[in-house]
C-alpha cells in the first residue's frame, strides 16, 4: 500500500502533461492552418513539426513516469524562452515565468519521487 502511494502521479504532473499534449496538438494544427494561407519560411514546417511532436511526447511520456520526458519538457519551454528573445519583451517575460513555474512543478519532491520510482 505504501509503495502505491509513493508511485501515485502528482496532480500537477498530470495537469502539466495534458497541457503539453494539448499545446503540442493545437499549436501544430494552428501553424499548419496558417501555412495554408502563408507560405512558411525555409524549414519552418520542420521546426513546427519537431516542436509539436516534442511537446506531445513530453506530455505522453511524463504521464508514464519517464524521467527523460520531464527533461524534454523543460528543454521545450527553455527553447521557447530563447525563441521569444527575438519577439516583444512581453513574450520573453511570459515564457521565462512559465519556465520557472514548470521547472518548479517538474522538480518538486513529489515529482522527483514519481519520476525516479519508475
């Protein structure tokens, strides 16, 4: 019984995982729809696909307690911080705040126990 309680997925990880899946699917679909009306710049289609698949994979495999998936999730949002440095300052601030929040959620004690127990 105690082992089951230790391996229980934290609600914050469940929410964040589904958020990654939803953002991966919806943002990729939105970009593809935009590509129908605007021709993408060189390699934009590839990068949109890679980032979308990475977000979906991070979400799915975090639900399955794969430790590498939380690192992928952190790398994904960190990449968005770097990309947002090329956009208005508010984008950078929002993505930076999300990076801090996501890192906190992904590396809290209950999350570490969940990912390291698998």
